């Protein structure tokens, strides 16, 4: 079973109380050789497949995150948010 990152866990827990059907952007890290297409059966809508990394990004309902993390081949599910380099800020 894969791990859900602490940041995503917080988002999912908050959504459980207010909007469990909320779509959450995620990055899913896969074990080498895992079938990304099979994750759609676990609720993931794939937005991007990474060419050089074993993983995908997409969206999943907050109430389906744990099922996604438990899907075969999933190592980590984390929130796909914006990041900035140290010293930078959003423009």
C-alpha cells in the first residue's frame, strides 16, 4: 500500500468534513513497471504521464485518495500544488 503525504492527508481530512467529492490535484509515484492506466479504476483522472519518472499527475476525489494509495504499484500520493524556488514568490 502506498503512502499519502502529510500535506495531502490534511487536505483530505478537511474535505471529509466539508466536501468529500472535492477534486484534488495529486502526483502519484509508482513502482517501476506499474500500470498507470489501472489507476483510473481507483478514481484517478490522469492529466499527465511523466516520461522519465515512474509516475503521473491528475485529479482524484478527496474521498478516493486512500483507495488510490492502496492500488497496486502505488508508492506515494501527494498534493500537486504550486512551488517556488527559495527567494522567489508567485508573480
